[in-house]
C-alpha cells in the first residue's frame, strides 16, 4: 500500500500487518429450461478477506535460466536494480519494466471532484514484491554462464550487455533434468549440463524419483543459502511434446507418484519439476504450452493445496487475438476464419521446428478463441456453424532472431452477406514481450499467496484454490479448475485482477456506469 493513497472504506480494517475486508459477492445464476428459456436469479454471498501486508524476501527459480527469456529476465532485473542506463543510436535508454502490468500499468481508483477518472500505479494499491528484490536462480541443461548465454540470446542491446556482463558472468545454471524424447532432437548439442546421467556421463531416464528429490533439494538449498522466505519456480525452458494421458499412469495423484517411481516414459521433465514443487508447497508456473499439468498433477496440487498456474505466456500475437476476437464477436460481427502465421529465428523457433513440439504450441495458440465463440449463439450455432476456421503456422527463420514476425488475417461476415478482412503485421520482440510477463506472474503469484478468505459465517480462512486462474491474463491456454471452462478474453481477465485488488482495500468493484456524467 503506497503511503500516498489512503482508502477510507468502512469495509476494510488494518490490524498490525494484516488487512481484513468484508465483501459481498454479487452474481446471478441461470437455469435453462427444456424449451431453451432462461431463468435468472441474482445472488449475493458475504465473504471476509485477509491480506498479509508484509512482502517476503522472494526467490525466483527459472527452469531454462540460460535461455532467451531466462537471461533477459536476469538482465532486466539487474538493469533496474542497479539503475543501468545505456546508449543506443536513438539516445540514452533508462531502465524500465515496460510491458509489465504490475510495474508499468495503472488502475482506476475512482473519480475526482469533476467526475473524471483518477488512476494510480497498479502496484501502489497493495504491497507487492518489487522485481528489483527478486533473488534469481535456476536450472538449464546448457552450462553457459549467464553473460555468455545473454550474448547467445541476441536480445539485449550490446551496450547494455557490456554493463550487465560483470554481474552475470559468475552465475552458471544448476544442472537440470533432460529426457531427450520430450524436446526437439536439435537441442541435443545444448545439453551439456544434465543431472540425470550415469557414471559414464550418459543420459539416464530411469531414476525419475531421484530427479524429483534433486529438484526438491536444489530449491531447499537455494532458499537456505539466500535466506529466503518464499520461492516460486517457473518453467521457461523449451516447449516439450504433449505427454500422453494414460489411465493408471498420470490420471490421478497416486498413479502419477507411482508412475514416477516406476520410471514411466510418459512423465516429462516439466511434470517432474511440478511434482517436486507441489510436494514442498512451492508455487509452480508453466510458461510453455505442454500439458505439464496432467490430471494427476492437478489432483496432487489440490491435495497439497499448492499453487500451480499455466500454460504458455500470452505475449504478442495471441494477446492481440484475445482482444480482437472478443471485439468482433461482442460487436455482433461473425469471424469465419483466422489465419495466424509467424516466423522467428531464436532457439524457441528452432525447437518448434520439430513437429511434436510445434503441435503443443499449435494447441495452445488455437484454444484462445474457444470461449469467445461459445459466448454468442446468434453468430455461432448449428445452422450457421459453430466453429471458426483457425489455422496456425510457425516457421523457423534464423535471420530474424528474436524479432518474431506475426501476420494474422481475420475474415468475418457482416450484415447481409458483407465481408470484413483485417490483416495485421506484428513484429513481436519475443523475449522483451515475454520477460515482463514472467515478472507479473511471479509478483501476482506471490501476492495471491498472501490473500486468504472465508465465508462470513465460517471461522477458518482458506487459501485460493490451487490452480491460480487469476493468472490467466498472462497465459495463452489458461489452466482452469476441472469442470470449468477457461476464460480467454483479455479484458475479462484483467477486470478480474483489478476487481480483486479493489475489493481487498474495501472499494466497490469497477463499473463504468459513470452516473456523474450520465444522470442529471
Ligand atoms: P530458449 O530456447 O531460448 O530457452 C529455453 C532454455 O531452456 C534453453 O536455454 C534450454 O537449454 C533450456 N532447457 C531445455 N530443456 C530444459 C530442461 N529440461 N531443464 C532446464 N532447462 C532446459 O527459449 P525462450 O525463448 O526463452 O522460451 C522459453 C519457453 O517459453 C519456450 O517454451 C517458449 O515456447 C515459451 N514461450 C516464449 C514466449 C516468448 O515470447 N519468448 C512466449 C510464450 C511462450
Ligand atoms: C512462435 O509462435 C513462438 C512462440 O513461442 C511464441 O513466440 C510465443 O508462444 C508467443 O506467442 P504469441 O502468440 O503470444 O505471440
């Protein structure tokens, strides 16, 4: 909570380092009759929330620390922490966290005397950890030190790299778990920092429980060595192929634990990391598209009440899609096809040039319009068709490096047989878009772990449900609670986060009725 903002609400009370808030959750339930009519009833439930206002010393362990996102994250934190400016041909650039909602966006507090909106920095409403204070570490199957890895990534300006190098050259990622079958064969040369090897240095995939224990020990050591209160682990390593979901293997929590002990082939490294974290109540976020969270992993997280979130950072092309598709459908326009093409030349693109890894990304990128289509049965129904032709193409083109090019064509049906075509050419500097999302995912996960709630007539406060769906804004294929459909529209996702912050400080949830102007 910033000292500059005082919330004068009778719903929120601060005692020592804890904020207590009362909130009535209003909604409406809908019953659909056999004849297809709706029966809608308003509902209201009284809740009490509690926020721990102390920000802990927080460690961030990245799986894939030596990659483009990993090194860009470390570089951006160091540049901001040490206030490193650098010269480019366009002038001097001061460090910033542009692209991060928590660090560089604002939210509406209310209206001023004249009835116009007043905004404050997003992270000034309630105490949140600053990325400048993150203690960053992690694993990579490549042993290059972080300075050389930053250089290999070709993301940051070279004058900045020169200043960052002394801070980064002494850090080498921890050896990691490598099951070659899960990432592209073309990554093999990179794998010189592998922990699961036999006495001859040969990769050994037959000690999967040992691999779980190694990750647990690494996290414990990191926490102790750095005197941390909390650690969050985030997967920003290569995209893996999907694991087959096999009954008896990874369909339940118990089966998954047994499968790891039995060295089942369908248990991926990312699931090994997830299980290790869940067992020790360490929040684990998946920034890649693969199905790390097989049903057994979700059940395990529920059992341990350990936070998980995923999947796949929503950075450039898909973020635009989750706004544009929503706009078209909410405007009553009927998208018929979306053709999404992109090419990129970084190591992510190289890995995705392999069909199975591409398939993981294709699934994640395609799912983003599902709930938007389902929301409008005037446009999408049995008679007209209830699907959009949605095509995803990714090509590896080394020359463009990290500057991914995304080209999208939205083809829609207008009134009385008319058509509308929107074409977008979007140069997404991949890692400079993705790294601020990592910051937000960590800041928000840490924050959400300090919030608890109870119904007004209950006595015990509970944590949020294990799958942190409030992180959906930052993710392409948001993981939902089993039985619930994911929300993909970006505006809806952001509204949920904003309203949570507002209610916690005792403000009403946001509405744009603007009666100050509209009523006499
Ligand atoms: P990258 O290829 O530069 O980095 C990945 C790193 O992971 C590499 O250094 C690799 O050696 C390491 N690695 C592979 N398997 C590992 C394992 N088992 N344990 C530890 N390290 C391992 O890729 P980049 O660009 O940093 O992206 C990372 C991930 O984030 C990819 O899966 C990508 O699809 C996903 N992503 C990236 C976005 C972006 O805009 N940059 C957006 C959305 C998702
Ligand atoms: C090719 O699409 C590579 C991917 O890793 C993307 O760069 C990444 O998934 C970001 O995708 P988008 O669709 O959010 O720009």
